[in-house]
C-alpha cells in the first residue's frame, strides 16, 4: 500500500502527453496511410520518432538553435522523407503530416481517468510538445486539462531542470505537492530528482506490438499502474 501521508500532500498532477496520454505511433501510421503514398508508414513512424530525443539533445547542447517542437518535428519529418526520395508528397501534404502531433487519439483509459483525477486535483500537461500542439491535441482528443504547460514556456526541453522547476513556479506549489505522471522512466527520474512525486503508467503498445515496453524497478516510483483509471482508483482509495 502506498503511503497515505504522501498522497494526502499532492495537490496537482503534471502529465507527459505523447505516449502517456495519447497514442502517437498509431496516429502517425493512420495519417500517413491516408496520404496513399507508397511508403511503409509503420517503419517511417518509428524512424521519425527515433530522431526525437537526439534532436532535442542537440538543441539543449546548443548544437542547433532553439526552435519550437512544431519546427523541430517538421525538420525531423523532412529528414526521414529525404531517405525516401520517391515519396511523392507535396508541400501541403508534408505540412499537414508534420501537424499530426495535434491529432493523436487518447488511450482508451485517458479521458475517464483524467476526469476522475480532475475532480480532486489540478491536472496539467508538462510536455516537450509546443503550446499549439498541446492545445490542438486536447481539443482533438477531448482531454480536460486545467492548464497546458509546455517546455517552450521555460526555454528548455525535458529532462532539463528548468521544465520541472518552471511548472512548480507557475503552480505555486512545493515539489512534494506535485506528482509527475509519465510512461517514460527518464522523465520520472528527473522529476523525482527535483523533489516531485512520481507515477509510472505502463504503455506496452506505445512503440508497437512485439516491442519491449519501459519498466521501472519495483518500488522505484510512488505509483506504478497499468492505466490512468487505475491511478485514479488508487488515489481515491488513499484519500478516503
């Protein structure tokens, strides 16, 4: 059983979005296939996503100029398409595909789980996605955020300390009053290092069937759940 005293201090939950709350891979494949270009869209989606962390790291090392996540995703997409010079996609199609980050569908448990958590806590994004991506994505997926916090508000990308500290400053809460919720271990470890509480959400299909999902060590984080409804249930039980 989790420590009831720990749970009783929590006033706000901050969420990673892409992978944790919405299914990015299926959305990329779906929208790519709708363009009817003769490409292996599952492979292309995986290749596109593989550039994500290396590109952000280059920005944070000042090897690339600061840019919004929208601009960086467009650059990554063009890099992937350049590996398939016969792709046949026109400029308007490429621009539309690059904006897929605003059109991802939620995991089945996301909307009901967030609704239950929102009844008791402030719920916010804390994502490397841009403000535009996060607002558009919330409208598309019907996500009931109280606030949208983007890394671009803090001039850094996770896991940079400025992102977590910036969220605490805007929420006007102490670290132990905020819990980071994510399906990515690196994100939670960094949040924990800055005093936030942590909840790991398993997303075994994030990277597609047959892949090895992320899995923390037993007891590594304050909560470890299979979905957001389970997290809401555990938080409700601890609050009673």
